[in-house]
């Protein structure tokens, strides 16, 4: 990472330095206890990142606690040693400043229904997510400290569990961390992480509300104990441009993926054929894996596929993943594929075993995102499997396919289906190119490993070493948290 110019630092940077010194002194006598605030619901890359980080820290011998906001993923693959609690259910702030009755009703709903059933229900009713996120935004803008019951309980639980380092998953959750500290959470320090803010900021009712939210996010950074984290250098620039956080208050630390692939690839074709009877093992497979929402640019992939077929290129196409914002875009894409006479193997939720099979069997993974993608965990996971990827030359995802001189994929000109079709065709037809990219992929993925993520976070927090000399659990290296990445 480029060194920040000394002149760009201001008083808040000095504040960060003072807190870091205090923190380093504390570490000489006490081991840290980590807390995470996770936002549940349909799985997102941010949630996957933080679950992996929480597990890795737990495997290293640290005590780790989790609080859930909005929804609780009952089947989230958190280590059994990690204690889980509620912060609040998303219904709490729907059309109110904090209703205990709605909160209890939401928790009961979560308890009674399976994670997948709740996710499917949310996909069919996007207005629920809209109401929940708008309620959270309004609560932040009006001051979370005014919901004193939640804040005081959170502070008490943080004290009881002894949490010293709190890592909220999203920046919008940080005001609850700051309020809990002000309400008496002892020895508590918190870290702001920016990932996916553009997804919830869009739910602000108007520009004035959006600007008020940004003001509160800037304040949580100023009041935090370390410079904030963005998941890529480009995303850090975006936070500066959109929200107004000073660049000196940001550090880029990429997410982590389990890079040591241990799954058996020999039966990949059988697993895919069982799901998709039309699958042809001898025909190149091009796949998209991820959320099937507007910003992912699936329509660009369909246009590119049509261009390729018009030129006589033979291949098959799989598009798999859930939605977060309703099924409208998925319906449109299916209709578009029919109009283009483009056969597609579609799937919503797919189990981890099939997801891994698609990684192994695909000639390449295409991720044609149309916005400034913060990072790109799906492409990096594909690289871990030795599968080349194609991504736009725009946003944080552009840098995710290369590391330390190794390149595991190709770029296409953003929003350009014709160029995308050319790049896919290159990987299909050029075996030497495919081999070079495939060989480099696992090396790139190793740079973005979960272990390296934990090392980078630890260094950022001023921590050295782990509280135990036991080796990191091998289960950390198993690919797979089912859902959207």
C-alpha cells in the first residue's frame, strides 16, 4: 500500500495514534477478546468475510463473541466455541424508533423458520428489507443512543463477556458500538469496516437523509480507535468521494478466502449433471456464481453469450445464486435469455458441494459487475480452484485477480459485452492462455487467504502473535459458506 503523505494527516489521525499507543500498552498485560456484530439475512460477501475472520481468530486461541443484528443465521458456520447473542432484530426499527414488541416478534419468527425459508420469503418481499434498512438508517440519523434499552443491554453484555476489540461487520452498525462504549462498556475499542455501504445507503429516503447518515458514519470513524478499513484501495477512494471520510483515516485490507482447496474434483461432472440434466461434460462451461441482482451485470453476460454464438463459438452457460433485492431482475434476465434464444442452466440456492463442482468444471468464471465492486470474493475463490476468471477493469474487483506478480484472469472493458465476448472466447480457444491463468490462480488466492486477512487485521490492531501456539485448524481451509459471496 502506498504510504500516505505526512501532510494529509490531521487531528483525527493523531487521535488514532494516541489510542493505538494506549491499546499497545494494554496488550502487554491482557489478551484481547474479540466481538463481532454481524448483520444477518441473505448471505453477502461482508458476512462471509467476517464469519471466516471470526473463526480464524477463534482457531488461533482468542475468545470470540458474536452479536446478530437484523436477523440471525442459525446455520452460520461459526465455531461452537463462539458465543452468539442478539443485538436487535430488524423489525425493531420498522416504523418506530425501537419497538421491543416488534423486536421480540422478529426473534420468534427467526426461531420458528429455517434460514433458507426466511431468505426465500425476503426475496419474494423486497419491501420488507427496504423497511428494515430504512428503519436502521433513521435510527442512526436520530441517534442510536436514544434507544437506551438496547444500548445499555449491549454495554452490559460487552462487559460481562470482557470484549475489548469490537469489529462491527458494516459501518452502519458502528454507532451502536460507539453508544455502548459511551454507556459504560469498559476497555472497549471498535474498528470501522467499510464494505457494501452502497447497498444500504440507497435505502435512505432522500438526499438529506443520506447526507445525515454520512455525517454519522464520519463521526464513528473519528471516534474509533484505529483508522477504518476498506476492502480495497479503490473502495477506499470511493468512501472518500461518497461519504467524506479522510483518506488518512482509511487503510485497505482485502477480505480472506479459504485458499487450500481439498475437495475431490473427480465427481464434479456427475454432481452438475444431477442438477442440470442438459449439462454436457465435453462442452466448455462458462459460469456466473453470485447474487443475481441488478448491479452484477448478468444481462451483459447474456449479450456476450449471444455475440459468441453468432460467431460460432460453442459453450454452455450456468448462472447460479440467490437474490437480495427481490426477483424482478432475475425474471428479466430469464426473459432476456429466452428472447435471445440463449440456453442457460439457472439455479437459485445451490449447496456447497455443487458450488465447488461448478468451480472445478467451469472453463472460466465470469463476474461482469456494472458498479464499482468493492472486491470480488467469488473470482478469488475460483482462482483457488485453478479456474480462470474474467472481471471488469473497474472497481476493486479489477485488482482482485492479481497479486505479487501473478495474474489468474482477464479484464474486459466495463459495460462492454462485445469485449466480454472476446475475452471469454480467448479463454475457450487458447489452451496455453488457460493453462497459464489456471496455474497462477492458486498463487493469487494464497495472497488473499483467511490466514493473511487475520494477520493483516492483527497488525492493524497492534497485536503480535496469538495467545496459543496451537496450529490453525485445518477446517479453516475448507471452501464453503453457502450463499452469496
